[in-house]
C-alpha cells in the first residue's frame, strides 16, 4: 500500500468495503446497488472510484461498454496497516494498552476475552516453528 494511502476517508472506505464484500470484480452499476443506502449520484461514485484507483487501492478492466472494478489491496492488508496506525497514534504502539482500554470501557465481554486468548494461542503456535528456524 502506498504510504500516503494508509487511511481512507469514510466515503472511500465504504466503496472499498462494498468491493471487498463482492468477493469478485463488479461493475459500477453493481457497486451503485451495493451502495444504494448512501444515495450517492453516479458522478460521486465515479469520482470515488477514480480517487481509489489513483491511490492504488483498486484497478479497472474494460468489460463491454463498462468496467469491472477490482481491489488491489485486500481487506486484510488494509486492516493490518490501519491497526498499526491506530496503535501508534492512540496507544504508543502498545496492543496491550488498546486491549486494556477496550476492557476498561466495557467493550469486551468474557466471551470476547476467551476468543482473544484462543486466537493469540493459535497465532503463537503457528509462529513458534518459524522463530526456531
């Protein structure tokens, strides 16, 4: 991902979320339908697509009279970069500080904590063989 493109404004993020949710390339009319609750004009969607392409988040391919829009950056890649930015800006790079803030704020249930522990255990067990090499 390009350095200047780490954080997307809300409207551009909404377009990317629609593209990611589609699971396959989609046309602009399909995208319009996916974003129907936004009540955006065609020119607004076209402008957002153009900005996202300029930033390197998507590309397009000609299909008949229109185009197919294809994400270049995956949801996972974006979330990883955005998470690092959030941690750095708000929590000094401390994941534990972020989790503690969620816990203190009542945003984590006991089930959430159990799932986090299980996920961390799984990630750690996958990474352990790599570290030993």
